[in-house]
C-alpha cells in the first residue's frame, strides 16, 4: 500500500506546474418502463453528464458498499467479549475494501484521498474539494467519498477507486457497488461486475470536468498493484512511498 512521498509529515498532494453522451436510464428488475431514480453505467453505456441532467452544484456523495464476510469467511464464534470485539473491528478471513480517489485540480495540484496515511481530504487551500468521512473496517455501513461540485472550474478529474486492504482479493465474493448521489437528478450506479482476483486495485469511475460540463465515466479497470500502479495506469505522475493505516 502506498501513500505519496513528501518532505513533510504525512501524505500530501504534490503540486506540479501551475496553470498548467448520456446512457439510457437503467430498467427496473421487474421490467415495464424505465427507472427515473437511478442510472446504471455499463460497458455499452459508460458515461453520463451531470450537467445535462441538472445534477451539478452542492455536494456529490459517492458510496461504496460490499460484502465484507462472504460465505465461509466468518470468524469462529466464542473466545469471550474482547475476542468478539476484535473480530468485529478487523476482518479475519473477510474482505476490507478501502474507497479512495486520485484528484487533479484545474490549478495543476494533484494528490490522493484515502484512509491510508490518514489522507482523508485533499490538501488544497480553503475548503476541501474531495474528502472521505472515515474508514469502515467491517463493511457494515460502507464508505463515503464527497465531491464539492459548487465550482466545476476547480476540478479537472477525480478517479474513484477501491482497494482490497485486507483479505485475499476476491472481487466476486465482495460484490462491490458504487452509487453516486447528486443533490438532484437520478442516482448513478457502477457495479463491480467484472473480476480479476490477481489485482487488489480497481479503478471504478472518473468524474471529469472541462470547466463547463461535469460527467461521470465508468472504468471498472483492475490494476495489479497498489496506488502507484494505478497512478501509472492513468498518468497521474506522482511519487509514492509505503504507508499504512
């Protein structure tokens, strides 16, 4: 697991040179019409415009849900109160997914938001553009990433990813799904319905802005390696060092 290499304390974004079609709404399971409350991004329809659907402005919530304890991975029962408390806090044989994001702002600043290294918010001045609300080690409530969409001109691109921090890579058993909740308009769903158990890292979606329009692009691309490998796959160009939670 990696965090950015910096001279200060803890991971911070590395500043580089400064100033440098909408899918069809998903059909409900029961058939008969279309859902106006949710759009599912697929290989065939991988992109949706938040601007065209009137979903810009306010705070976009990105929620990751997964099955932390697939069948056969639950810890043994018994062992007393403290053993049960420990088992509830740290998956034993289960899967601990971490939600995070690489970000690049329009002023050229870049960085990562993730639980690893306690990098829970971007390091830009003023109020954060991208931040996490915490680290869910059990999978019970999932994890939430937030993006401030009040000023689209601040954002260049945000790559949302999930990383298997603990447990054997088993994406099929984890059954992850990311749902983006804009302040208005339909929810946007990206299911991790393709699997590569050689890879602990999955790029899920990109939020991209050209200064006028904001769109969400499905990725679901698995990367064999950690954050540095993800960086290299998407050309972020940061330096990394080993980190831990």
